[in-house]
C-alpha cells in the first residue's frame, strides 16, 4: 500500500478519501508531515496576580527589559533574580482594567508607553526611570497603542471611540506632543465603519474598525499628515487582540474568519473551508480578551490563543497556530493567561546563584541564554509564570483522513507509522455509514521489531490514529502505510 499522509488540518470539511485531516493535536506542520510541539518551561518568578499584558523593550546597549501588567499594577522583570518589581506610578494601583481589556505597550527610542482606557497614558524612560509616570502633553485615554512610522498612535479612545489620534513627529513626551497642529500631531474621526478597535503599526498603519479597515500612509509636507484610504467595506475586526504583525504581514480575525494582509495589499481569507467554522463554534465569544495573537519571529508561524466554550474562567485553553509559508493551521492544547512574542533577558555567571542553587536545577538550558536577544513565542502560564515553549514534547495525536470503499467492506490488518518516534500507540476507528458516529478502537503499542501496529477490524470506513506520548524524542511523522484488503478478503 502507498503512504497515507497526515495531510493539512481542515476540520471544516469532510475528510473521506481526502488529503486533509480533521484530528491532529500538539504538532507543528513540516514539509514532510508534522513534528513535535514542545511543552512550556518557566524562567521567571510568578507575577503577584494574573497577567493582563506584557512587552519587552530593547535598550540602546541591547539589554532586554521586560514589562508586565496586572489588572491594577505595572511590573518590570529583575534581570538578576527574575522576580517582578512594581513600577506602577507612585507605587499605587491604577484604576482596574475592564474585564474585557488588556494593557498594551509600545516603544519609541528610550520610551516605553503603557495604555489602558481607564488610566492616563503611562511612560517609562529606559535610561532613567524607576517607575512609570503620566505621559506629558495631555494624551487621550486609550485602549490601544501602536507606532506608525515616527508617530505614536492611540485608538480605542475612551471619550471618542470613532477617532484615532497621533502624537507629533518624533515628539512623544513633551508639553505639546498631543496638540493638534504642532509638529504634525492631529486626529481623525471616522463617520462610518464603527468603533476603532486598534491600529497595526509599521511604516504604514492599518486601522481596524467594527465594519471597515483603512490604511494610513504618512505624506511628508502635506497638511493632511496622513492619507487614509478604506481598503474594505463591511469587513472589520471581530476581536481587538487578534491582530498580529509578523514582519511585513498582518494577520487578524474578522467576522468572516481568519485573514492576512500582505504588504500594500488587501485582506485575504486564510481560514475559509479550513478552520473558520470549527473555530467559531469552539470560541467563547464572551471572553474575547483571551482571544489574542502573537508571532514567533524565529519561524514562519503565528498563534492565536483563545478560551474555548469548555475552558476554565480567566485563562485560555487552546492555541491555533498558522504557518504562513506552508499555509497550514494546527491546534495545540495549552493553558495560559497571556501569549506574546518576547526576548529572554540575558544571563551572566555572576547571577547564576541568584537564579538557582545549582546548574542542574535551571529550568532552561544555558544554551537558551546565548540567543536570548532573538524573540520567540512565550506565555504567562495559569500560575502567572513567564516562560517559553522549550520543554519536552507534548503528547501528540495524528489521525489520517477517513478511508473506505463505499459499498464494499474492508479488512484491516494493521498499519506501519512512518516516523522516527521509537514509542507510540496506534488505533483505528470504524463505522459502516457516513451518518454513523465513528467508534474508536483500543490502542496497541507499536511493535519495536516490525514497526507495525497490528490491529484487526472489518468495516466500511476507518481512520488510522497515532498517539506519541509526552516527552518522547522524535522529529517527524509523515503518515502511515495501511495494511488492508477490500471486500473483506484476507
């Protein structure tokens, strides 16, 4: 029999005699199938409360400074002992975040800004500050912040939700930074398209509203400052924290599903007839603050964390990944509070003793610190710990497309998984009509001598499933070679 590949994850469509699969979990797509997804490894102490936003900044000397927010406080990571230092303004609590909101951060030069709609825009000078302070110039209170060219842009304004407002050109923390007409500072109200839900920054900005998407392009020397063009009609942003900028690409979730915007382009659907229907049915629509996106700059993958309808209150319980080079989605079962792409802070020999009593007790390999400045996908766990996905592999599940011969029955004698995993379990499901619910079969351990999973079953329709236990060392699983015969013959 030829190889039956573990194909693209497309739970929205029937997999009968197809190339797609409806059931994979905790694996990463590769050009030759799938590979393992690593487990979470913490490297910091716990925040005092659930994380409600986080960010990393780079100082001029290349040092990484990590910030995080809780509902009422802002913190900076101590790079020596990896505990969290309260850097809230005046050491006092801020007005609490709305239940459906998160802190957002942005960096311009030595300044780090933090915003949420219930507080004045906060600023931290990386060269001199010991705590955040109110930004100068009277900026509006805003839910979202981004950097477009050399402007700081605020949106989701508390007082005027249909407006975006930007600072002066290279003028971020002065008495006139937010005065319209001074150094190109200004604002723009939108008469249609609904509330502004965020702006994706870059050399040009992408403005997301409820029912419209616009592009803002800086026009040097022009009195209009930015040329703003509508690029969609009746299509906007469904979840404000689902926006991801990965290099020059932008990814987001609209009411019509998952989309991407290539540089200078318009939104293109990437999830239709793949994952959109399945995802929307599984999403807890009352907790969109936990539906958040982040890019993994070390790969060609982006991730959306979300709380499912069966998830625990206050945390997300699933990730949906997308490899934009391979154009393939993949689901991961992970619980956490906040997902982000971040650089790990450095480590010196002098502060090893502050982190751990011995090298063997370190939760992360020393090799990881050598490449710390390179950002990667990370999260705050449900225990408020910041860490990366660098641990042993999670338990992986891969199931083939459904096989059958329509009116005839098939006799299954087993299958051979094509993988370098030394330990795995195999099983088959069966049903006699497409309307019936498939019955899962008992698992068998792969035969170490033959590499086969020996199973006997007579049926009309069947799927072949492999489960690779957690912490198993493996790198690829391409599919299975089934051993079966039609018409019930031996």
